[in-house]
């Protein structure tokens, strides 16, 4: 039997290669260590001591920035101060209206808010709080518990404003501010009766969220130039004041507008100031009028499918005989663009502008008549 000699040859294995992951870990650790040395250890312990300080550290230039200085204000303290100053000027208003139901009528009670604007018993509120003048009974509830009957001196449903009078003196009247000076972002505080008399004189705060807002309240009426705020305004807040950081009334809150959460609207106080002055002085306010029926250009174009080639203004549809419009020579299809150089955007805007004028005052109307721009002088009569 043959003997086979088996020779085993030993081979040396090549060294195992390191995976790429190991190199990545090593690189990361080296980078971190190097960063710590260059950013912290070297500037703190080495530069200028053991080794010279690099030029980059000795010639650093400051980065130029637009610095805005904000002075912190404790809003809760400002809100508390506003409430303390104005809360006694806020009143509750209850009304009773007769509502028809099929073959009979029944009384319906309403609750809203108001603000004392003159110590002799003059109170400003929303027109809808008193049923747009149709309320059978109106009562005003004061902070001390007194309840007095309210009498309507003036109202305008389109503007949702009304002025009441109670038989009282030495009332704590609110201070009226200047709504023309408002800026978006400033403090706004609302006081009223949000859910009825059980929550009288509730205080909510926020900021002025927007200005010159226009809101469609129904098919025919747009309330313009409103103040938008995120202070909570619920139905019972209607007629209550919106106040600035000085505790001045800058608007009258209205919940007639169905808004989303965080959206409240107020009627600027400057709109009603001239009316208040005349009511307090004369006991009433006499509106002036032009004497025509009309509508916005946009509405007319949409209804009749025409293009009037005009972007704004109100179009005259019918003129009342003997009215200021008739005496001034206005004609149907005239488009009123301006009054004394003030642009006319809508019928509501026109009505608001007319509050600036008194019986016997004159103004210049800028009119588009068949594409030609003409001016007509008009003298206002009592409405």
C-alpha cells in the first residue's frame, strides 16, 4: 500500500480591511475634538499665552444689524387699569319688542350694552340693541344697581348706532378717544355683557387686528370703515365700548356681524362724534339729504349686465321732486364720484359723509355724465 505523504502548506491570511463606517466615526471624532480645540480651548487657554493670537481673532469687526428696541409692557396691568377707569361708564340695556307669531304677538326681551358719553344721561349703543327703534320698552341698568327708562334721541340702522337719554345727572361718563389715530397691534379692551346680565361688565382684551374693514351684514347693507379686534365680542357685548390703553372709547362694539372666532368688529367713535355733539346741544340730530334713490356702480352693472366704464361711485336712478338733487340739476344715470373731493364708494359711505354737513351747507358734487366729468353745486336740506 502506497503511503501518501500529505504536506500541509500554511498560508498567512491577509489583514482584514476596516469598514467605511469606522473611518466615518474616526473622522467625526476628529472633527469634534478639533472644533473644541479651535473654538474653545485655543482662544481660552493657548492664544496669547503659549502661541500667538491669530489675526482673525484680533481684527474682528462687529456684525451690523438693525436693532429694534422693544419696551416690555405688562398687558394685564394695562388692561386692569383701563377696566378700572371705564367700567363704571358701561351700562346694561334691556328692551322689549313685540314679535308677531302667526295670529298673535308676544313680547321678546333683548339684552345689550351701552356706554355713558355725557354725564347728563346720554348713552351710546347699537341700533339693533333697541330693535332699530321698534322696542316697546328700553331700560338702562347702571353699575350701582339703578335702573332708568331710556328714550331714543337718534338712530341709524345702516350704521348700527343709536343715542339714548335717561333722566339722570352727574353720571360717570367715558372719555372719547380719536379713532383716526389707531394703529394695528395696539391694545384693545372690550367691556360689556357677553351672555346677558348674569355676566355684566365682563372685560376682554386683545389688540387692534385691522382697520378700515368692510363687512356685508345683509343683502342690502354694508358697514364700512370698521375696527377689527381679537378681543372677544359676543351678542351681549353689542353697544359696549372698545377702549385703548388710555381707557378712551375708540369704538362701539357690534355683534350684529356674524364673525369667526377671534374676529370682532367695532364702529369707530369718530363717526358718531359730530352727531353726539349736535344731539347733546340741540336734543336731536337732523340729517341732511341729497334726494335720490340709487345704488353702487358694481351692483348696477351686475344686475343689468352692463359696463358703465367706471370703477367706483353711486349711480342715480330716480330723483325726488323739489329735492336738493333736483335743484342742483342731477339727472338719472348720473354717477356721483365725489363730494368736495372725497371719493364715494357706496351708498353707506355716502350717508356717512353727509353726517359732516348741516342744514343749509353747500358742497360740490363731481359727476360722471355719459362719460364726461362735470361739477354740480348742491345745497342740503333737512331729510
